[in-house]
């Protein structure tokens, strides 16, 4: 484990190739990986890469990342997770050759919302603010101006898992790079 910036983090579905350094994590997603439950496709996929730590109470998590997206649904960003049936992933997803700001909220069934981005950003910031019974997701392409993507119910719990995620549902894999997320109590 690389120094204290990643202290307490662990893998769910460790990728075959990654490099963990003090100020970054670079990974190559494995092919046919995703997080999804039932809606429209009638399957459950829970094999995306998730590098997380346990967080208690209300908090704000900020994550800066980038990716070399190329195949349909290549995705990277953050995830907050209570269990296999209750989680949120948010970041960039590659859809029809374009980057989209994306949020999937899952409470037994997944739902998906996307917003067009003008271009593939060199860096992207995604923020999750966890309240008692909800999560608010915002994003920025400059780390100064944030736009709310979604506010969703999320079950109250003593602690949840929070960290970064990446997956390649249809492609052969792509490279993503993450700074250590910052967590602030709110």
C-alpha cells in the first residue's frame, strides 16, 4: 500500500493491472466489468472495480480523475455503496462516442441519468455529499464551478463504503487515473 493517502482503502474486484502511488492510482479496467441491477437488461452485474474505504456519518467526497475512454459504456468515477442492492456510481461514461456526465442510482433496481459534456475533459471532478438519508452528486470540469447532477434517496446507515470505481461493460478495457479522494465531514 502506498503511503497514507490511500490508508484504509481496499479493493472490491481488483483489476488485473494497476499502479498505486502516493498521489495517484492508475488502472486498466478488465473487460466485461460493470455495476448494474436488472433494469432494462434483466441481469445483475457486480464485477466492476471499486477501491474504497468505510466512512461513517455525513460527509463530502471529492474525486479528481481522467480516462482514455474508447468503447461503449467505458466509465470511471466515484461510488458510494451500502451493499449489493444499494449503491450510487457517478462520473463519466462513454456513450455513442461521446463523454457523458453519468449517475446510476441503485435501490434493488438501477436507474441511469446522463448529461452531455462539450468535450472529453482532461480532468473531471465529481463530488458526493452524503446526508442522513440522501446523496447529492455534483460535477465540475474546472474544480471551481460545480453543477448538481442528482439528489437521490440513500438509506440511512451507520457506515457506507465510498471510493473510486471504473468498468468496461462492452470493451476490452481502458486506462483511468485517480487522485486520492478527499473526505470532509459535513
